[in-house]
C-alpha cells in the first residue's frame, strides 16, 4: 500500500511548467459572468458569481510549494517588507516539508491548495479529482492542523481561459466546498526570463486590484526572490497595499482550524507517505546490493568453472594418482522406494567396478525389501525398523566390507562407469569424500526443465568453485563416495539436521579431509513433478542447510581445512544461497513498481539484463556438462514461477530457523520414471548370490560408535526416533 501510494504521488504526475498543457477546448457552458468576471469564483455549481480585488490592492500568490530552498527565502522577503501573501501548496510538498507549512501559517500568511500531485484536473476522472483535493486537505490538517476553502487548479490562468472541462472541475470543487482562485497577472517566473522581465510582468498597470501569480517551487526561483525584493517597495511607492486573497476580496475566514479526526488522519497520511519514501529508498539500496552480488557470483563461478575445466582436461591437468581398482560397498537407504528401487539396483549391478550392494530397508510399508529379494539378484538386503535416513546409512556403514563406500538414494540410477569414476579421486590419500554429478531424469514439462536447468547451472557450477576453493559443503545423497574409516571416526552419519549429507560433508572438512567434485560420475535422479512436492523437498533442503551452517559455524575461526570451509564455503552459502534469495524478490518488486510508475523501457531493460546474465551462465554450464542448450528456452518463464517459489522457500526456511520451530521430514513422491542403463536388464533374475569380481559376504558387523559432537551439541542417540525430531539449535 505504501509503495502504491508513493508511486502515485511521486510519479504519476508532477510539477511542470504552466505551459505544458494542450490547447483549451470549447467554452460554451462557461457562464459569461464568470468568463468576464473577477478571479475568485464561488457557487460554481449554482448561481455562479465572482469577486474582484479591491482597488490599489495586490494579492501575491505563490504556487507549487513549499520548497525547502526557495520558500524560506520568499518568506524572509515578505517578513522584511511586512507583507502577507497566499501560498497554494501541493500536497506532496506539504508531506515532505510540513515545518514550512507551519511557518507559513505562523507568520500570518494564507494557505490554499494546489492539489496533491499537481495534475491537470480537467483530464482526471471525478473520483481522482476528489482524491487529489481530499488528500491535500488531510496533508494540511496533519502538518499544520488547518483546512482551507481556497483552491487554485494547476495550469489555470485568467477567467477568459476557462473551457468547458475546466468549468466541470470548478463545479465539482464547489460541491465539495471550495472557492476557486484564478489570477489576473502572471509574472511568468516559471520561464525564468530574467529579474527585470518578471518585475515588469508583476507590476500592476493602473489602479485596479490584482492577483499576481508567482512560484516558490518547481525549479530555480532565484529570479523570483530577486524580483520580489524589488517589486514590493516599488508597488508600495505607487500607493498599493498588499493583502491575502481572502482579505483582498472581503472573504471571511477561508482558513479554519482542522478537527481532531482530520488531524489524526493527516498525520497518518504523512507517516504512510514517508514510510513509502523510506521503503523505495531501501528497495533501491537492496536492488543495488542484489545486482552487485549477482554479478559477483556470476563472475566468480564462471572464472572458477573455466579454471576447474582446464585443470581436469588440459595436459597440465591434475592426476589423482594410480587407478583405484579396489572394490567398494554401495549403500542404498530405502524407505517406500518400490517405484524405482529395481532400476536403481540393476544400474548398480551393471557397474564396471567390483564391489557389493547393500540395500537398507528403513521400515518400508510398500514392500520395498520384498521386491528387491524377489529379484534374486546378488544384493544384500538389511531390514530395520523405521528410524530415518541417517540411521539407515549408519546401518549400511556398519555392514559394509570395504573402506570405500558409495551412497546412493533409492530414486537414483548410475551409469555403468559412475562407481569407477567417482572412486578415482581416492588415489589421493587426502581425499575423504567425492561428490558426483546428479542430473534430472524426468525432464518433461516446464517444471522438469526448470529443475534440469537448476541442477546443471546452480548445483554443478557451484561445486566446481567449491572444489577449487577446497570448501565443498555438500556431497549430495544421490551420488557420493566416502572413506569408511573417515566416517567411522566421526561416529557415522548424524541426525541432528534435516540435511544429513551437508552436515556429514562439513564434518569431514572440519576433520581435515579434502572433499572434491568429479563431474564425470553421473547419476540420474527423479525430481519432484509437482509444485507442492518441490516445495516440500526444497524447504527441507534449505532448512537442513541452515541447520548445518549453524552447527558448523565454529569453522569460521578455525585453521586449515576447517577454516577454508568456514571462511570460504559458509560465507559463500550465506551470501549466495541465503542473502541473495532474500534480496532477489526486490528485483521483482522494483520491476512491477517501474512498470507502473517509472520508465517501463528502462525497467524491462534492467530485467532483461538480469535474464541475459543467467542465460550466459546457463549456456556455459550446459556446454561444460555436455548438455544440449534446448531447455534454456524456458528460462524467461522460469523467472515468473520457479524463481519466486525458490525465494519463498528460503524466506520461509529462515523464518522457521529464527523462530526455532520444528520442521517435519516429508518423503518425496516417487513416479517410477527411472530406468536402468542399457546392459543392466540382460542379467538373469536367477544369478547366483555372487557375481564375478565380487568378494565373499562379510562377517556380522559391529555397531557404530556414537558420533562426536560439534559446538557443544550432544551426540546422537543410538536409535534416533525419526527425522521429525530434528530441530535447529539456534
């Protein structure tokens, strides 16, 4: 409401030169006694009559103020010469400078209104005319606790310049209780023709009384001040006296004290408009901040992605070391994954790297474990009561045979070389975890395309930067590899946050391990197919990330690998995944405000600049990932739905975190869109329990030790209840 009112009052109209209006129309309905009568017009809606100024009397009138520079100077001239004048004020100027209105009244001058935003009233609808007059009166009541019956319509002149449209304005104003005040002499100071010319225009000819039109605002009025200083002594010397409009025509009390109710409403109006001014200023600052952060992020990410690619593909590229051929344990935590678990398992069996597959059924109610067992594939199935994903991962870790562990969600399928590719960085003994490259498999429809763009641009570009900066904050649950002994040293996977993958990755970094990104390890995952499901997923992700950031905030002051996570990774997340989304709605608000009240061409140009920046990032990211750029055509549409949804998710997550509310974990819907890669379906369901290259089934596993605590938090209980107990320790 404040923005709409501020936009209307500041940008719909404005103080412009008196000669900007078009030629006047027909004047057939204007009464002759008005067209040839005096400049003060009363009872326009009835038996209209006019009043002339008394002989040898001059009523000085000043339009368009008050102005903080020129009004005080004019008041000083009037005070030195003991002259009272009439000021026709503009409502927006009254709101901006109420102290000047109070000074005008206190020094004995008369107040009239000149509308709220200085429009041509003849061109407005009747309701807008009423609004202009009423809001100006309220502004006066709030600023100086007075009301006035005097009205000078903007762009008005002498009586003979009235046309039929002007007359309809005066009739409506009369019905509202106003007396119209025109002029008989125009100093034309708005043209700034020079002091001598203004003085000549304002000097009366003969003995007839005059209403002289001058201006105390609307531009540089230094010539007006100088001319006024010379005019008053000159006219007094010719026997003229100066008076207010009311006194000059014998009008009794046109200015009255405002009632208490009008005074309160006026103060509320002034307060609301000032809030609007402050909000617009603040939005401008935030808009600049959002623009700077967006450009900074784009530059940093693109430079980092280019360098990352050169390091990985050039002849000078980094070598991890000797090929890693040792077998791995693949852990698949599953809860009600019957729609996609078969495709996930078969894709893992098609891997060209040896190892074992462990499916941990976390109390599924849809027969997930039964389905896997019925396939008669060489897969270990462990059943447990429902305890949440961290507990399922810990069960898998305890059962794992090998030191290298790959974790994959039950809604994800691997390429045949994904496992082999993702474990190669472990040739470097400093590497404790590896993030793979997750891609969206269900890309149909706009929502699927938008998430595909987000995965390629938003996630993978950032991971290249994190890899270079050695501050990887997240190894995604869909495709990640770990050293088992590193996880056991931490006490396993913690359940105190809803983003167990982020929490675990940050813990590894703080323990001194390197976490890297391997873009060649591709996994295909199901993305939410409805806005409701997407909201729930991202809300959980964002809230969990905030939990993890808060939990590991101590990394900001640590040294070594932990310090890199804190001063690089956490600050990056705070700036670009929390602060920027919080600021981003400002871009949309400013865009709407600009389209309504500012220059729409410039506004659209600014919006297109933001869009072009994202498009360039998208093209580069798609090229790095070997993706066809076709889906990027939907990027402009993404700005109107998807982007706002993601911003609202961050805003709600931040409010939830600050309030300390509990967030229930909600499982994502599965759609059965996963398919195992070619070759996986050729395996027979009657294969023996062991496949060539696999090792014997391990002995019974030992229970995991309790995880170490961070920042004074207690270790997780041996049997966590569920994700629903997770809470942000704010």
